[in-house]
């Protein structure tokens, strides 16, 4: 079925424009007239033909951002809550979406629903955009007849998840950027600046101070072997990346990340916040606990945490509580396990998980602020020792020459 861009005049004389899916151009004319819109035939053309054709270059097309999905979910929930049929909601959202790729996906979902599929099945065909958590929550909402409520919860969850993710990225980008700049400046000094000083010092005809000689030797080594050093660094990075893609390598790296000073505590707190927020959202939406744990494990973001959650799922299927295997895993803090145990005992597990998520998201905020405050003096110290040390070592012979002349 083709998509036509149309323009027409309403009964009030207003000029209206839009898009419509129809088998032929005549079908568009008939449908517009049935809606009491007088079409302008010259302004009706099939999208993708002639000047309206969309030109896409592989690798350079628009991508659907998580923010687009959040807005779609929030608006869809509002429309369903207002009583609009889901097909009409999807038609409206597709027409107003500024992202062409997402617009086409919404239209495909609408066509699936119109052909008799459930909204859940239509979403499942776009698994890269709508993950298991999204699809399962929508399925629970459709079965219970509270799809609008579930979509509101989903939008809220996705907004908080994106906020948490951006904070973690911000905390990691700052030190990585500083270290990269410091390494770049050091390399420039060793390869381009220090050799100039070395030629000058050779004309002195005297022995150089030990720090100066060490720096010159380091510069000579860097100049002679920098292609090999670069190749080793690149090969190490590629090897680590390939190893991280394997099951055993991912577990080893994720375990190492949790043991890192400062950063490990931040990663653990963010994992706990993500786990409790996801599980709370699923449980409160009516998803069975075993399915909820399976989905939560896949969205944990850390293989060590994922294995602990999956082990918990196995234990629950054998009749145990959630808190017991979580405590035995040694991955989750004791306070989290105790609060989950209280939530299970009182029958308010979803509310307790939400409180834990709120607490640990605040802890992540504090950890990011502390990390930023800690990194500033460390960066100054690093730059002072490395860059300052190189500069001072180069000026020592000049100071010595000045004292001799004096």
C-alpha cells in the first residue's frame, strides 16, 4: 500500500495537509471527500515518487533515538486514555513524527494492528526498537485492559533509565578525556619538542643532569619505536574488545569493573538502581515474577549482576524467596537484600523495589558528584607530575649553565 501526500480544504475553508496510506490516488480522493475535505488534485502525489522521493544513503540515515520512543509512548498513553482507538492513535503519531525512519515503523505497526494482530505482536516484530521489557509490559497491559496506565509507567521508566545512563556516561567521559589529552600532550613533547632541546644540549659538551638524560632517552625511545607502540596499543584495544564480546571475557571484565576503586562502587550502585527500577516496573504492571526476572537480567548491563539475577530466578522456581539467592550472590549490598525480604514478607515488593531504586539513583548522583570533585585534584597532580616533570627536566641544564656563568 502506497503513502500519498495530500492537500485539501475543510468545510470551514482551512487549508489542510497530511499523509494517507491508500492503494491508489483515487482512493485518497474518495476518503478525503468522505471526511468532508475537498481535495486539491494537483497537490496529491505518492510519497517516494518524483520530487517527493526520499533519498537515503546507507550508514547516513536517521536513527531512532530513545527519546523518540519515550515521546511516542507518552503521547500514545495520553491518546488511549482519552478514548481514541489505537489505530487512529498510531495514524496520528505517524503523521506528526519528525523522524522518517520512526514514522515508517509506526505505520508498519499500524498496518499489523489493522490486519488483525495484537499491538504486542506488532511491536515484537521491531525488537531492535522495542525490547523485551517494553513488549512484555504492553502485553500485560493489553490483557489487563490498562494499556494507558502501563504506557505511562513505561515512559516514566525509560526517562529515568536514560537519565541514569547519561549520568554514568558523564562520569566516565570526564576522566577519559583528561587522560587522552594528557597522553597526547606528552607524546607531542617527547616526539617534537624534546629533540630540539637535545640538539641544543649536545653543543654544551658536558654531562647532563640525570632527569634530563632520562627524558632525552625516553624521547629517543618514543621516536624510534612509536609505530610499534601505536600498533601494540591498537592491537591491545582490539583484543580487549573482541574478548569482551565473548561470554567468559565479558564476565571477567565486568567482575574487574566492580572491583575498581571509586568506579566500581559507582557501577555497582547504578546496576542496583537499574535492577530494582526495572523489576519494580514489571512486577507492578502484572508481569509474572519469573518472566520479570528473566527480562531484568537481560537489561542489567553487567554480566555478574545478570548471572546473580538468573540464579535467583532458578532458586525461585525451586520454592525459595528472592532475597535468599540475592544475599548468597554477594553482588547486592546487604541493605538491598534485607529491604527486598521485607517487601516480600509484607506483600509490597514493587513499592519496596521502587524505594530502593529512588535511594540508589540518589546515591549515583552523589557518587558522580564525588567522583568529579575527586578527579579535579588528581588531574592537576597528574599533569603537574608528568608534564611539569618533562618541562623542568629540560630546563635543568639551562639553570646549571646560568649558575656557572654567574
